[in-house]
C-alpha cells in the first residue's frame, strides 16, 4: 500500500464549484480570498468600571458576539482558518482592539464587580489567546502544516505579528501561560528572522519613551539626545509637582504600563536581552530610575488629592513600576552576563577568554551602578549584590578581590547615602522565594516577625514614621510602630500591606488611630535596652545618684525654696576661720638670720641649707654673658665684629682709662652740638620774622581791612560792609581747629619744655 505524501498548505490546491450561476468546478490554491467566509467581526470595548446595569448588559451582549465569532474561527479546519486569518481584515481589527484595550493587571476593570462580566472577560481572554496561539503554529499535524519559510513570509508580510503585538501578548497573557508564550514567540522569531531586525529598530523607540517621560516631568537626562538641539520651551515644562492632576495620573499610568510590558517581554523571551543590551538600554534605564522615581514618589506623597483612593492607586502603580524596573535590570544582567558565566565553558563551548569578557562586563555594569545610589540600594534589596559576587567567585576563581571588595563597599555606601538600613534577615529572605505578584515581598516579609529585635536609633525610627505618615497621615503612631515591628521595620512593606489591606489579623483588629503612648510596641525590642549601664553623666557616683546608691541622705533634700539664714547669723558664723587656722600656724616660726662661727666646717644637710641661703645679692653679673678667652683665636668671629671686647675698668691701666674718659667727653660734646631741640627764643623769633617777611614779599602788599568803618549813625561804605561780612563768615574757621599746629609752633619756638 502506497503511503500518501502530505502536501504543505501553501502548495496545496483545491477544487470548488464556480458558483450558483455557473456550472462546473474550478481549481484554486488552498489559500485564496474566495475561500474566505463573509463574517463581520466587531471590535472589542472594555467593561466600564462601576458601570450601571445597562452598561453591563451592553458589554455582555457585545462581548457575546466576539466570543461566538472567535469560537467559530477556532472550529474551522486548517485551510479555512488560514484563509480567514490572512484575508479577513475585520478579524485582525477585532484582535488588535483586544490587545489595545483589554485591562491590564493593575487596571480597575481587571477586577469587575459583576460575576457575569468576569466570566465573559475570561472567555474572551482565552479565545483571543487561542487564536493567536494557532496563528503562531506552522504545523498542527502531519497533514496540516506550512513550509517553514513560507509560513514566516505569510505572518510577516500580512502583519499577523509585529513587535508591538508581541509586547502586548506578553503583558496580557504572560501570567499563567509563560511556557506557551515562550514557545510561540520563539517559533515566530525562528521561522522569520526578520523580526530580530524589527526588534533592533524598536529598542530606540522604547528608549525614546523614557525620554518622553523625562520631558513630561521637567527633567533632562545626562547624555540623552546629546546631538539634538534643546528646545527653548523645554525650560518651561511643568514638573510632576506643578502639572495638573490629570497629567500626573496619565504619566503614572504610562510609566507603569511601559515597565510592565518590557519586563513581561524580556521574562518570556530572554533572547531579546542581548538586543536591548546592545543599545545600552541597561545604563539608560538605571539613570532614568534615579531621576524619575524620587520625583514621582514626592509628587504622589506631597500633592493634595481630593480622592484618597486615587492617591493610593497612584502610589501602588509607582511602587509597581519601581519593582519592575529593578527586575528588568536583573533580567538583562542575568541573561547577558551571569548565565553564560555560570553555565561554564563545557556546556557552551566558551573559552576562558570569553568567560573573562562576560566577567568584565558584569563588573563594569556594577561599577556604573555605584553612581546611582538610590537604584543600587533598591536593587541590592531585591537581588543582593553579594550573592552574585559570591557565585562569580565560585565560577571564576581568578576574580579580582580588590575590585569586588570595592563594589561591596559601594553598596554599603549607597545604603548609607539614601538613609536606609539593609535587610536584617538576609538568610531568611534568601531562602524564601519572592512573590512579585503579591506586592514585591517574600513570604517571610509578609508574615509577622515578633522575634525581630529593633536596632534602629531614635532618629531612624522617627524617619520611618514620618515617611509613612506623609502618605497616610490619618494613622496613629502607635499603630504604625506595631506595623513596623511586624514587618521588620521596612516602611515600604508596611505601606504596601496597608494600602492593599493585607495586614495580619492582629494588626487588622488594632485601632488605627492608636497614639504612641498607648502602644505596647513603643520599645520595639520588647525589652528595655541597658541604658543605665551604658549612660555617662557628670553626676555619676555622687551623693544623690539613686541609680548607683541604695541609701541617699534625704535630710539634705527638700521641696521648694530653702529658708535662708539671717544676715547676722551668717556674719557671726566663724567656722571658716577655725578651718583656716591650722594652715597659717605653719608660718609662725620665721628665722631671719643664722649665725655661723668663723672657720667652722658645715657638712651634711646643715651645710647644704647654708649653701643655699648664702647668696650674695650684690654680685656684679654684668660680664657673665661674655665668654672671656673663649674666642681669642677666632679673630673673624661675627659676634666679636658686632660687639667688640671691652676691658673692665678696674683692669685698665692709667693711660687707657684717661684716653677712654677723653673720648667719652668728646662724644658728649658732639651730642650736645647735635641737640638743637632747645634754642634761644630770641633767635627763633628773628628767624620766624624773616620768614614772614619773605613770604609777604612774595604775596605782595597785604590788603587793608576796613572793618571799623565810620561812627554809628553816619552810614558805612560798601567796602566796610563787605569786610564785616567776610569777617563774620570766617571768624570761626581757625578758632578751635588748629590746636596741634599751634602747639607745634610753640614747641619749635622753645616756649614749651619737652
């Protein structure tokens, strides 16, 4: 019996009747527009949040049409299904509308209030996913299949799949279907390698999304778009604190959707990590995180929202975006650096040089992280850097210890810079798997930790409380202290659990307005710290130190102002004199003179005492500083040149003494001749008169002042009036303003003795 050779669908031909009006048959390719069924697929519209019964009924009716059409499509045979998929444009519009408008995980519509809406949404979700899954399969059975190359051309040329559709598929259907999605996307990229080039062109567009968010926030990323001119109006862009509330909500939603989509795609299809890393996406994302996250968090916490539920939703989305960005960085590091290193050279055929390259890339990336303190602390909290370095040391023993220790010190510095404390339960967190769908905490973080001791200082505790109260000001500090103890003093875990209403039963039953003084968790450690043994005070061990003394003289302790003694009693109290009497009695015996016999020998202590008292106060020590005879041979000594040797007067000969006296008299006469300070007043007056005469001759004749004028009653001339006016104006010019000048003149004339 001969075996039937299966023919691919792209090469198969079928025979069909021409039509109702024409007799006969015609041969057509299996994929032909005439074989498509005429059916109108409607576009998808998402359910309204908290919609009225009429809107709910409208959604159910509309979704019923789509579900029935998709069920009909999936029931078609292989050739009919592909004819409908390739040539029916309404089907593609329907599927695209669902990818665009279907609610994501954090959207309010993702949790419909009506059970009927939830069931219908699940039915649509499954039907759309199964449709795309069948479209991505090129071989359904031995009889129904495509030629792989033709299949790649069909899906690529007819835009059945493209990079945006693949991203939406990952974020919508990745939860619970990651393995199927991985095989589906991997088959698409294998059958059509052109999608890799499309992805390479799409990564710059994704990076432009980050730049757009920065521009909307009024921030400018260093190194981004360095070749593009800066717009003048960019300086006036509103920030996250000043933009309208609608714009802030839209920006947070945009950021959350972008981060979730990128993470889902890289998690399901790790082969794309290399393409993202080739464009420097990792370093760009880290710097973006450092700039945007603090700005967003501050805006959500500090701005006033009329609807507190909206503020809580925005905070949840910002926290979700933070977590996803950190996980994206970890995925890129894991699949581009760590995984090739850990798999080893035997399984991958890598040489030691290639492993060294991956190790160097990993260390270089961590070095870049050291500049971004906030991101590095958040990354180390979710994925401890010390664990990765420890694995590297095991896989690559030649790792530079100096460089790794520098990186670990940088991580510790990042924690100190952001003012936070690293997780205290590192072994417990390492053993417990993280469930990022539950708010980003491990099971150990979500469960209470009653045995955890608080090692935080008072300032750090107040900082944690103020951080939580900025977002939740209505909660009491006592309640917040209890929450911090339960969740390991992690403020972010406390905020997430409060907002998502996932507190433990004990905390859920506690009064949320409980003040600090009414909380048993005021000292989180449960036991008083040894303050008394570690304190230090200037009054330690004094007579009133009740912390170290069991008995205190209470008679010296009184309440209120002590009754003062009278002035007379204070003056009559002579006890202080008696206290000082013994001190002055030691000075009663005074010996003025000790008589010693001539020629007597004094030895021992008496001789020493006498030698000490035998001091000649009249000793002439004038020449003690001169070392007589010490410099006799040093004729060129600088000391002798400056101060020549002087023979004492008692040692001089008669002629030398006489010559010395004459020379001193001559010097005194010369000094007297030079001293002109006191001169003959008559001579000085003559000299002054001569100077005045010479000066007057140079000035010319002195003008005659006619101040006296005529007798009173006869009138005055014009000259007299002018002279009197001049005298009146200048009469006090030198009255009391030339004392020093006049005093110098008198002294020069010899009128004032010096």
